[in-house]
């Protein structure tokens, strides 16, 4: 009997699949040392961004059940 495939737990927490087949992610640089960053910069880092097309292959490999 073969083993089940496991998702990479770190990737599962960071990436979510969209309806069109891409992946969304959170922006970086919003965790600490926030006092020197402008309000505009922090505001634009809120929300989500899309994973670049060249990285989608790697994420699909880490999340086998999201295909």
C-alpha cells in the first residue's frame, strides 16, 4: 500500500487557491519595525497579492491536494 501525499504545512498556511487556478499570498514586510515605514506603505502592504506565474509550479508541488 502506498503512502498518502502530504501537503507542505508551511505552504498550506501561506497560499490559497483562487477560482481561476492561481494562488494568492500575503505581502511581506508588515510584521515588525513598523515605526519607520510610512502609513501609505503599510496601507499598500495590506491585502493580498498573486503568486508569480514562474512560482506556481513550485506551489502546486507543495500542495498536491489543491490541484
